[in-house]
C-alpha cells in the first residue's frame, strides 16, 4: 500500500482523545447481570437533555492536527476540555487504558469512572477511532487506568447540543493503494505543498489519480472476445465531510446528517475495437482510505472514508470506438434523519460532460464508466455506501447499400448514482432500522455527438 508521508505524523497527532463524564460517581466494579441486556452487554445510558438552551457547537477541522480532549463535568452535563487520552485499546476484550496527555491544566484530570463516555481519535488498537462507554474500572497499570467498555452513541455524548458544518478532507491524510500498473497520485494543499507529477496543477485540497498508460480491458465476462479496448485518463476529487446534529429534543435527536460532498473532475479516453456480448467487466485501479477527525465543539468525531476508483466496460456486437470527454461537477451523498420521517437517503449530482472527440463505427454498442464506490462511516461503523459512475455510451448501426456499407453513430454522456444507508447510522442515537435503505437510482444522460458515413 502506498502511504503518503504526512500520514504517519497525522495519525500520531490524532491519538489525543476525549473523556466525557456523564455525571456518574466514581463507582467501580463489574456490571451486574440485571443491568445487562439480553446479549449480556450493558445497554447505553440515555441522556436527559439539559432544561436550559442547547449549545450551537462549531464543526471544524482539527486544530493543529490534534483533536481536543473533553470531559462531561458539572451538573449541567456539558462537554468540556480534559487532559485525558486513550493509551491503548483491545478490540477483542473492549478494554482500554486511559492516561493523561501530560499537558498542564488548572485542575487535575478526574479518574475514569463507570458511565464515562470515551470519544477518541485514531489510537493504538483503534485505528478508526473509538466511541464507547465505561462499564467497569479495572484498576491502575503502568500506562494508566484500565477500563472495560461497550459501544455507545453520539446521542450519549452530544446530549442536547446542536452542530452543523462541512469540513474538507486533507488530501495528505489519504492512503492510496494502486491496483494496476501506471497509476500515479497527485495532490496539493495550503502552504505551497504539492505531491506527485500533477501536483503543481491540482487545485488546493484536491486529490488526483492518473491512469498514466492505457489499461487494456477484457470487454465482457463469460463471453468470447475478439479485439480489445483501453481506457486512460484521470479522476480528481475534492471531498468534504458534511455533519449535522440537533439533540434539543428528549430521548432521540431532532435531526442528523452524515454525508460526503465535493467536486469531481475527470478526463478520460476510450479507444479500441470489441466484438462481444455479455456482462459488464469492472476493474478497480486504486483504493483510497482516510480517517479524518472533525471537531464538533470540544468533541472529536472520527469519520471513516473508503473509496475505490474503477473502470467498467461492456460491449454488444462489433464496435470500434474512439471517444474522449471532460467531466466536471459536484456530488452529495448521505443519510438525513428527522424525528418525523426517520432516516432518508440523499443523493444528488450535477456532473456534466463535454466531448473532446467522439466517433463510433461498425454495428453494436459500448458503455464505459470511470467511477468511484465510496463508503462513509463513524468510528469504524459503515453508514453510507454510494457508487458514482460518470460514463460514455456509444452506439452504431450499419446498412448495406450497393457497393458500400453506410453507418450511423451516436455518443452519449451520463452519470449513474446508486447506493444505500446502513444499519450503523444508529450510532447517532436514533432508532435502529431493520434493513438497508436504498439511496435510489439517480440516472442522467445527454447526447454528445453523432454522425454518418461509410463503414470500411
């Protein structure tokens, strides 16, 4: 896997965490069987909103690359700063060691107690962050206080607060794994920092993936193929995390949103001849992963992003194609919750294309997409999966005339956007839904070019 150099320093900085004390006493000891659920796990506590007005928390990037430690202190149950961190976590036993960051404060940090809620950036043993409630304090160790935990929700952490904002994803924090030869990565960020062969041309905050040489593709699965087609080009993304939460009502939030938005730019060419018919073939050419931390007031929220860039080609009949196009536009995918309507999918795109060249000959059809499948989640729990696939589609027909074969052809641009919401979006503290919710298929297509001529 190719890891960009800044990644290592960033993950180390993101290991600072939060401890939220939910007003419990310093009680220790194991959870009693009566307090446990049917599966033997202790149910998460339900936060009773403070009768006073809700706070409007800012949603920002992490200051100086380091999440702010917080603690729920005092009778109002509001989150405040605390010099605590997760020194280690064991996913199998759900045991964590809580220690001090070593930073000077006006008052000593309180000892971890049953009922505390831990919200952590990436930490040893929890590379995707940690959101958990303390169920037992096991005792002191050389590295800190060992506690037992169970999963909890953001509702138990944010309480009756409100938050709404969008945070860009730092391209330097993205791990990229090339899956075929010829893939090159470029990005640019503030401070005149740029990486890769196209780094100086990439807009700030953008990540570009080039398939530098034409990638030969089998045309269809399970079909006899004569000829071949190839795809070459690039995809450029400027992704942003969109997060909102309104906990001003009792028991469950009034509303919530988690999604991925951003700008999409790509330029690619499809060229070759294929004689085939069958299922489309999809070839992934790069995998991307990032765990950006967004600061919701004093609370660090870890967002997990995975994206696979791919080429997909299908042909029917005998087609020779030589097309190239530019695509630009924006997209927005996510899940939106309201108390009245529950969870609903969000999927929009205004991507449009311009042909640089376009020609299809012979008879048949071909469709090729240069797309990306993305997943967005929180603290390791997948919430939204979406497949954004801008495509080219060409078709040609031929008719015999005395002494020649006359053909007509058309080329179309389009975009498909599909996906679904996952059960794990209940991490917001909203009711659990029992099945995946489809995003609903977004399909747009427009003509690019057409022509007629003699087919050789």
